[in-house]
């Protein structure tokens, strides 16, 4: 370049740098990100959602007052720009952003926050997992509007994970108040709702939904976040989710260029890794997954009010409630074999309810159930079970040990394949296990509504804060899958779990909190209400066409989806 031109460019850079930033940022706009979902969402209503496919979708639409930094895990502002706390830690005042609008252009404000907590989360007519998390020692938070952009939360007792809990999705009062008044909210924003009626503040808004085919999200023109250069976000025009239930079909569509990214199972790593250069993608290895894979048995002692029959056959219930029976099952599951066969060696045995990626609160010193069939058989014999000459197992009353084992049909989790291996393991114990794959939403209905199941293979999302598992581990919790909604704890250990969660919520000393949650993890491993299997390693294959891509184990590949752009 001639010297005079170089000097001119340097002069413009020094005096008018915005010219370069504006040009660079303008070139970022446009394009689509195409991903896969293993199932249709069950609902677009995040308050009543209990499945990961629904929450994956709603995470694009809705936001909370706070969020977590995906690298440091520290709580940072989101819809709230700042907050103050009283010296006693019981009163929190949030100052809301004044530049946030709902998808329909209506201004976001304090009324929406108060409505979300008082009219939705704490509404006894609305089933919400958030109610469990945000009720401390049976007491709700007091939520008040101070002015249009200020909200005060008053706590009855100290609540250690309060700021992190303020990541709770906020809903628009002007859209939903009438549904609450008419007691229709629990059925509002179902999958049959016209996309334009689903109103959030997130970076993308739902524009099309074709069940069994795809979901299309378009750029939210009102989105409040800006780039470092002050440019409006998001950059992408669209995010598209194709509904592809089968994991292998997802992989093939990625290889054919129809998907921009896919989760990489360990078994597929040797196939994909050599293709990185020729297929123009990169595999990111983030770390151990937070999401668990476990089996559990139905210990629900209740009776179906429609049929007046027990939810669980009394004979089977006697097995499932036996700790010795569950311990034998735990020793019969060959976790190393699962990791080798399904994950190509990428994975970790899981023994307790938290992942090593959880960091500070993770306790590695929980009971470990090594694979040992002889030990498992000995445990069963000592518990009164008997083996027949043909190797089949019977209980002390002569009932053959047989039950149905449910799991979701093939999806991107690979749990159907894991279930098949576990079934084989249990048959080596002499049990007759009928593996029954069902559609995911059907499985959720069995677990949450009909309680019509014997054994299930499923998983739950995890994280860094143990308290947010309260709806699983407290005896009254809606996700206390093996025996949900207990009026009082059915066992002494469940009573202790309730105490741990009540104490842990109020304990502000991090080391004392850790001691409590270490005890929780050890009780869970000792009592085996759920039997953990393996943790997958989070790996993502993503096309090389995206800028600002920063995958982490905490946020996934697209935690900063509003910042992603197509490289020109």
C-alpha cells in the first residue's frame, strides 16, 4: 500500500474508529442457524414445563432478572441492571432495565415481575417446579412493586441461592393476566398456540411451528442487548430446529450439511474427527456433562382414583421399595461397558447426583457400586430372593421377578441403547425385564400424571447449585419421581433430605453449605432412590462458518446465541 494511503487509513482509525466498527458489525447481520431437536416441545409455557425439549425452545424466548456467566459461573445482571441488599440479607431491591420490550412492543416493567411470582409461581392452581425451589421452609418470597422499574423481594429467612434463583423466567402480565383470572393459565401457550401469541423478551421469537417437522424462530427487533460496538443484537435472522427423533439421522443430516451443529456421542467421534477439514467443521470437547442418566423404580404406594387400583402391583412394590433389591441392581450395571460400547471411552461413571463439572459443591466421596454380578446375587439371596434351576429369580413368595422397563424412543441422548445394555445386565441376575421404548412425551405423562410404570431410564438436567434440585429431592417435590407429592416423608432419610435442603437454603457460609450438600449426595448414593449410570462428555460438532462461537460445559455451544454471526 502507498505510504500516503496507509497514513490516511491510520488517521481515520485514530479519529473515527466507529467507521470500522460499524462496517464490521453491519457485515455480521443475516443468516440462519439450523439445529436438531429430538422431540417436539410439550409446551411453550415455561412455568409448567418439565421436559428438556420444551425448555430448550423456551430459552430463546424468555429471560430472568439474572443469569450466570458461562465461564465463571458467577451471577450477573440480565433483565435487572443492578440490585441492593439489606444488611440482614432479607430484603433485595432490583432495579430493572428500562430499555426492554416484549415481542409485541409493550414495555417490560415491575408489574411483569410481580405478576410472575405472585400470580403464577405461587398460585396454588398452577403446577410449577419453580414453586418448590422458591418456597423456603414453606414460605414464599414477598414480591412488591416499588415503582415501574423497581421491585423489592422480602425473604422470611436467609436464602443463600437467591440471586441465582432470580434467573427465573419472567412472563408478560398484559398477555396472561386474563388466563390466570379464568383459571386457564396451565393450558395457555400450549403447542397449538399461534406463534405470534407467545410473547417474551428473548433474542428470538417463534414464527413457525410445524409439529413433527420444525420450529422456526426469527430475530427479535426489540431485543435490548447490544454488541461492544453498540450494534443491535442478535445478528442472525433465524434459528431453525428440525424435529429429528433419531440420533443417527441427526448425525447423517449434519454430515450432509443440513444441520449446522450436532452433539457428538463418543461412539461417533472416530467417524467424525477425520472429516473435520473436508466437511468444514470442528469438534469442541467441553467437559463432563451436567445431565444425568439414571434408572429408577416406581415406589408410589398410592391408588389410581379412576381405576381404584394401586399404581404399582403390590408384589412389585415390595421389590422396588427394598434397598437390598436396588443395591443388587446397582452392582449389576456395568458402567465401564456402557462407556466403552456407547461412548467409545468418552464418559465417566456416575455414582452420585452431581457432576464433577459442578465444581465446589461436587462430592467425589460417595458410595460406589462396582460391577459385580456375584455380589449382586448374594445381596438378593440374603434379602430372601431365590434362584431356580434355570437361573431365573423369584422372591420369597415364589413370584417370578418380572417388570416393564420404560425409556424414550431413540433420541440424541442414546438412553434407549443404554437401557438395552442395562436390560441385558439385569437378565444376567435372573430377572425378566421387558424393555418398552415409548415416545418421550408419553414417558413424561407416565412419570408425572398416570404413574403407570415399573422401571424407567431417564435423566435430569443438573447444574452448579444443589438447591435447584429441591423439586427432585424434597419428599413433596413434583419431580420426586419414585414417590412424588408426599404429604410427609415416607422414610427417615427423606425426612433428613428435607432438613438438609431447608438448612442449606439459609446457610450463607459456603463451607457449611458444602458440608450439608455433601451429606445430601452421600445419602442419595446410599439409599439409591435413583441408580446413576454414566456421565457423557459434552462434545459439539459445529460448522466453521460462525463467528463469536465460545462453547463451554456450563453454557453449551450456543450460550451466546445472540452474538453469533455468519462469517463472510
